[in-house]
C-alpha cells in the first residue's frame, strides 16, 4: 500500500479486507460473503490456524478517468 502506516483492526471476529490502493480505505468483508474454496495442497503439510483474504483494488472512477486520458493521448499521437 502506498504510504503505508501502522493500522490496527478493531474487528476481532474473523473477516477479510478490501483495500483501496487509491484512497487507502480498508473495508471489512464477512467470511460468508467469500464462499468456500479449495485449500491448496501445499498448505496441507501444515496445521492451518486461520485464513485472511485481502482484495487490493483501484477505484473504478479513477480507472475510468485514467482510461479516458490514455485513449485521448493515443488519439492525439495518431495525428
């Protein structure tokens, strides 16, 4: 994460995160929203204590503006 700071999570129940790389906002996700998945074979050699899933995302509005600027620059370079 850009400009990483120490963060402390007040949520003590198991949960996952959405981490917005543009705004540094962190949102909690309940494990029931993730669904089930296969545990990789490599993990099975260990005693699994817990699972934490982080989704690193960019804001759609920021990405759309970036794509518009990129398209505009490409259009100008073709002249």
